[in-house]
């Protein structure tokens, strides 16, 4: 085998001439000098149209980082050619081994994108020897390639529109999920009617008309735009949000119960005296309540033995808190059932909540009643909680992983690659 074809296989490129290979055995670096074959030269980096040459950049040769050869780092080096495109002006010329404006080879990008959707932040950055910020730039490039090849908004019928907080201080994304496939199909920064309108702009009037159901949390900034842009679609309440309202109420009751236990004799213990302020830790009942937070929040099927025991303890020692827990679970059950059974269960739940003698839940009952038509629609049309909750949970998990991307578009790209139904394959393996 000729060395040229070996190096082309290593770089994962065709249409490339290998000019030279230099190995620095001290720095453990291989530099492969290349040039595109004649018919790949002089093309615009953005549209690949053949154009007239402009110059050689600043005259310096350009380098792209490639996949490591074992522990040896690999760079591809070539002339930095610029061309004058009639449409795009003076741009860097297209090269077969890398995406436009990238500092890494196509294979390197693809492997980083695959890792970013599969493993931890630390694993990607350490294995590939790049910063998390660079990972952000790479997932954006790879996601743009996926988007150029397919339209995620085709064939939508039942969608959910939701907001996700991605950074402290009121920074939100508006996200759209396809209820049929469970895929994330659209996301942009912002939480207002204008952002929802941008989704409908991208969708266009024909595809907006094809929407049959739209679920949302009832916020008017979403429902107002939907009613205008897709008046035929049935507005459904998003079960995920209704259950999260109940979880919030439960947490309020838990805090009240904890405060009462804490203030009771022996409920706290002083643990220090710092800068004039005294610090206390919960003891006894107060401590058990403080520690039972997860048991109360988690779905019963996910409870550990210890958490089951904590719940049993709450049932006997704090009947009011336990009642609040059952109310939250009852509402979850309504959406688990769905359909007519769900509606009947909801009716029983509303009667129960009315006389539960816990103010926050009585108020929740009133709030649920106000959204009744949308809730019935979601029960009728099978928008059960499981899938919506699963996608929501995953999006929130990714936003936490992506914390540190300064650019929300990098976060969106990572979420799209992970949850958009087109996960990037490993290079060379389809
Ligand atoms: Zn061009």
C-alpha cells in the first residue's frame, strides 16, 4: 500500500493529495501537509461554487487538528487560500477534510459531537484535549450539517410548547417537542409571544394548518399565538406542568411542617456562633422531615426502601403532610390513566381537594378548574404525562450539562443532537 492512501484513510478524506508527513518525536506530533485535488480547489467555503482565487490569506499555512494516532497528536496543514465568491464575497476556500471555518477535521468534529451526546463533559474535554467552549463550537457546526440535510418541522401534528430555564437570572429557551415521536424539533432563546411567533414563521402557514393538537402550560404568551396561527389545533394542558404545580404545593406544606417541628422544643440544636449570628441544625422530627424531601418528590415506583420507610413515618406522624403527598400523587395518577378514566379520576380529585383543608391545595383545585377544558382535551387525546415528562427532564439535564457554554446556540445544538432524533454517528461507522 502506498503511504498516500494510508494517510488519506487515517484522515478520513478523499480528493486530497498528501504532500509530506513530518513527525516531531519530542512533542509527539504528526503534521500531514496536504492540498485538495485540482477539481476541489478554488471553491467557495460556504456554497462550494467554483470562483476565482483571491489570495493566500496572510500567507501563513493553516492547521486543522485531526483525531489522535494513539497518543500522538495529528495536524493537517495546507495553504490558506481565499477566493472571491460572487455571492459570499472574499471567503476561505473549501477544503475536503474540514467544515467551513473549522479548526478541526470533519472526523474530529464528528467524534466530539458523538461523545458530547453520549458522555460527560469531563470525559469529552479530557479525551479530546479541547475546552468545553470548543465542544460548543463543534456541536454547532455538526448540528448545522444535520439541519441542512433535513427539515425537522416536516410532518408535525401534535406538538408541545414549553419553556426551559437555562441559566440563573431569568434566561429561558422556548422549546417545541413532537408528541408523536418524542423528539425535540425546535428551540430558541426567549420566553415571549415573539419567540413563539418565530416558531410559526419557521413552520409556515401550510404546516401550521396541519397541526391538530398543541399542548402548553396555559401561559397566555403561548396560547394567544397558537390560537391566532393555528386556530384549528386543539389546545391541551401540558400534564408535566400541572403535576409540577402540585409538587410545588406539596413542598410548601413540607416547609410549613418542618418549621413547626423545628420551633418545637428540641427541634433544633445550635451548631455555631459566627459573626454574631447563631446557626441551628434540625433535630428529631424536624430533621426527618428535612431529609424526606426526595421521598415526597419522587414517583412512588422509584422510591428506595429507605424513602418508603420515610413516607410511612410521615403517614403516622404528620397526617397533613401525608395528605398533601397523596393529593400530588392523585393528580399524577389522573394523567397516568388518561381518557374517560382520567376524567372521572380528575372529578373525584377535585371534590377531594376542595375539602382537604390545606389552603395551597384548595387554591390549586381552583386553578385546575380554570384550565379544565384544556386538561380534558389532553386526557382525551392521550397526551399522557410519561413522554412529556421524560423529554422535559432530559432537556433540563442537558441545560445543566451545557452550563458553561456562553452561547445559548451551543446549548440548543447539543440538545438538538441529543434529543432531536438524529444522533450523530461515530465517524466511519454508520
Ligand atoms: Zn459562495
